[in-house]
C-alpha cells in the first residue's frame, strides 16, 4: 500500500502534492512542513543540512513512506545527497529547471527566480554549465516571494507593486530585457504563477517544475513496486514543526489539497538550527 512523504519548509510543496494527486488519485500523501525555521533561504547551510537530515529521518521512521519527495529547491540542492547516503528509501528532489529553460529559449537568455540560498550555491552554476552552456543565465534571489506565496495560499492576493518590485529584480538586470523563459526555482512560487504571468512581461514563458516532479515521483513509485491504486489503512496527515498561529486561514487551502485539515499535527519541535 503506497505511501508518499512530501517535505518543504512551508506550503510550497503542496503545489507538487496537487500534481501527484492528479496523476495518482487516491494515493496516500503525508506532508511535513518545517515551519519552525521558514524560510529556508535565510538559514546557514551547515546547520540546515543537519536539521533536514535529522528531521526527515524521524519522519521516515514514523511514517514508513515508499518515496520521499523533497519538494523544496533549497533543501534539495543542500541535502539531497546526504539524505540518499543516510536513508534506504527513494528520494525525489527539485532542482531549478535550467535544462528545460535552455531547451525553450530563442534569445539565449534565461531567467530564474529562486531563494537567495539557491542562487548563491555552486550547485546552480554547475547546472548552468552542464545543461545551458550556450545560454546566459540571469538569476534573482527573491526574498519576498515565498512570503507572498504563503499569503496567497491563505487567500490573500499578492500586492501588485511588491510583486513587480521582485520581478524587476530579475528583468532589470543588465541583459534582462532579452529573457524569454523564466524558471521557478522555489516550489512556493507555484501559488504566484498566475499573478506573475499577469504582471510580468507578456512574452515570457514561465516554467513550473511541479508537474515534472510529480511524474518522476510516479515513476519512482512504480519502480519500487508499491501499489498506488491501493490506499493505506493509516490516514494521511499534515505535520508542522511549529504550529502556524493563523491555522484557520490555512485550513481551506489544506482541504483544497485533499487533506482533512481540522487537526494538523506538530512534529519535531525539539529540533533547532544553531549558527
């Protein structure tokens, strides 16, 4: 009886959960949000990597998932190798869609919106050299977008002026007027995609990796021999490492994602990030 664990620092990974449910209706998907240290993009790498490995180890021992989806670019680029080396369970990660963008650009200039942590890591440079060596990559570490996405999930539309300021951080870089494809390098941004299309330049192709991550999850699940058509007898759950103070505002969105959102559970509150 197949069980998936999806993990993110906040609600961003729920966009991937929605696409998983489209592909595998009835599948059991637990969700763990590390809200105690949101946003991940502002945390120091070493302590955060240790935290992610320990926290997911606790979750794996408790929930026994067939596949773990690290539905967070920051966590994937930082800790995916460590997770795979530590735990005997398949992991599916998220990486910035650099190759996808390179395959679709006509101008040769591609854009990436991501957290500041993802933008500054050598991992992004390596992706660019491997998959887009003939392209110019312009990346912008947007501090405010994840917060706007969290609010949008709760029903508050993004402030147009604030969103435009964040997008200008990408498009007003030297050469930014040549960008014709923009990849989303943070799963939170799924919940801002319609607003970005409305406010951003009209000619931009926006790439959301969530459907591709869901397809990869389905492939990995099939390879490990789990039976996605048979629901687990244990009910799926949503966990937070720190219970959000505005939980009632979250519950409608959680219900839209298929969860019985009346009683989300605390998880791993003993874990702290220390500088």
